[in-house]
C-alpha cells in the first residue's frame, strides 16, 4: 500500500513512518511533506496514494487548505494533538481522526478500517457506479400523522426535532416543542427516516441533525449533546458510538 505522510515535525513524521511499517512492512511511504504548499504541489504532479496521513496544524497553516488548492482523490487519516478539528476533518475525505501521541493500537485500527472500506467498495463497485449514474430512489417518510386531542394533524419530517422512548411509549417532539405519542417502536421509525438527517444516538433517542445545538466532551471519551427544544435529562453518546456519530455529523 502506498502512503503519503504530511507532517511538518520531522521526529513525528519519522515516528509515524516506523509505526506504519510495524503495522505492515509492505507499506511504502511515498514521501513526507511538511507544508500546505509542498503537499499541494506533490499531489498535482503525482498519482493519488492509497492513503494519506495528514497532520492538521502545519507550518504554513491548517492542512484543510490543501483541499482548496488541489483535488484529493483518496481517503485521509488526520493526525493532531487537538480534538477541536474533528468535525471539519470529516468534511475532507477523513476515515479516521488520531490524536497525538498516536497509539499503535489506534493506528492499526485506522489501517484495518481502510482495508474494510476498500473491500466493501471494491465488492460493491457496480452498485456504486449505478448509484452515481442514476438518481437515488428514496422512500423516506415525508410526514407523520399524529393525534392531538380529538383531531389528527400532519407533521413534516423536517419539522421534527427528535423521537425518544420512555416508559414503553415512543414520543415525537417537533421543533416548536410540541410532543406527540406514536404507536410505533423507535426502531421502526428509524427505518423510515433519511439517515443523513436523523441519527439513533443511543437506545432512547433518535435525533434530527438540525436539533443539535452543541456537542461537548464527556468523561471516558463520550460526548454530550445539547438539543433544541431542550431536555431535562442528558443525551450521552457512548465511547463505542462516538466515531460513527462524528462521521455522520461530518458527512
């Protein structure tokens, strides 16, 4: 596998190179580049590598600027000492986000993720081509018919803030804070929704991205969500679900 390293600190770049070879001796590091200018120039002149390991804070600015200068046609694993850039990272070809100092087990996991994605897309290549060539056919639910008093009203799906399960009931809350009881399970509702807009953050909550107002760090590598309309209880994303949630937010 051909890999490109974009890292302005030589000791860190060399340490990463050795760690990659320790994961897989067959990996070939094509080059180590230390700036936005160098990286953009190299990518313009050479075929895309299989994978790029890219530090975020380079000597001449944030590496996200590389994507403004050149088209990057391969997946990227971002490396950084800071966790504040993860959302923007997943807007730029990211398949993983590794915090420095990079642990060997995390590096191995990132490489395994790349191999799984490569296998998936190579296996499903024809499906991918067909998906690109034809308009997507969606059967996502556009409205929910709910009861309010003696009447029924229709609520647009985009006007729904979140669904939640409590005391064997499933409730829907719209963006005005109105609550309605539904006669479906949370899992059944999830299957009817556009997964680019709604996400099952835990067993209890299914949330519209537009309802998320703040994402905060939480003990033990978890995340805490603040939503609007607000809730009295905390919405916590488990450590196991954090990576998938970040990818969803950055899609």
